[in-house]
């Protein structure tokens, strides 16, 4: 039982890391308008950055202010 709990804790910590990189990518695309070279090692950061650029483009098309 404790081994299963330990594995779940490890997975949960990884998910927090992945989500953190993803959201940082979105924030960099929307607010900083450039990618952070310290985070470009992460595929989740890259996916978040691309998603942020997509969101920004859609906001511009609809005339919604951002940043």
C-alpha cells in the first residue's frame, strides 16, 4: 500500500511540474511576448507557449485587449 502511495505522490509532483511549465509558456506568450530560453527545454512549455500565441491571435481578431 505504501509503495502505491509513493508512486502516486511521484506522479502528482510530475504533473505539477508539467502544468507549471505549460502555464508559464502561456503567460510568456501573452504577457512577455517572447519565450524564456531557460524554459525551452520543456515540451510542455513549448506547447503552452504555442497555445498562448493561439489565444493571443484569437483575442486580436476579436478585438479583445490582453496583457
